[in-house]
């Protein structure tokens, strides 16, 4: 999923917390973060997760981002990346292959008309 753009918060307004990460995970986060820094990337990941789980998620994809689809069945609750609708476990869904090469969950009717 693409990172949601958030308002910058001054680090003086943040609380310090400690989290233990495997060395390999920390190095991979550093590699992925580029100039942003891995701590900012971790914050973005956590905010996206909180928004997704709370239902505040706003889709970041459009139909133009989907190259192909595969029929699938949800194994757990998913959220359609185009509509934001929940997809219940054990119901039909689509997996969309994005232009970036990611597989993302889609509602059956999300690409209609």
C-alpha cells in the first residue's frame, strides 16, 4: 500500500518509545526508507495500519493502477484498495496486480463500469 501523506509533527511533540527490531529488519527498513529515514517509515507504516484497522483508510489506488486480476477467496477480513469496503472472510474477491507489481485486495464489483 502506498503511504498516506500525513501532516508533519515536530519531533519535540512526539513521545519517545523503544522497540526492539531484528537487525536484518532494521537494515531492510533503512534500505527502503531512502532519504526519509527508517523511523519516519516505521511511523508511516504504523499510521497506515491504524487507519486500515479502524476503518479510516482512504483508498490510495485507482482503476488505472490495476494491470490484471485473479479470482480469489478471502482467507481473513480484507479491505478493497479501490473502494475501501470490507471483504469478509471466505467470500469471493479479486487480487489486483498493480503497475508496481503488488497484489492488492479488490471487491468483486470494484472494477465494474
